[in-house]
C-alpha cells in the first residue's frame, strides 16, 4: 500500500494532548477501512445521540 503525507494542525490544549490525538487518529486510520472511517466521521458530525451513546459505552 502507498503512503501519503499530509501537513495539518490539531487543536488541543497542550502538546501532549495533540500528540495523543494524533496517535489515536493514526490507529483509527490503520485499523478501519475508508468506508468505516467515513461512516464514523459522518455519525460524529451529524448524530449527537449515537455519539453520546458511543462515548457512554467507551466510558468517556
């Protein structure tokens, strides 16, 4: 599989938080298909009830 590089900024309160977000994003991108990660983003953006349920299930 080809690798592509992007330059973007992550909003966070500290550098440590930004690093943790980036690590989590890389993990999600490597474990989910394009279809799965796109659907996840769509739900998070447009369905606050499902997002709240997922957060509750995850314990966050």
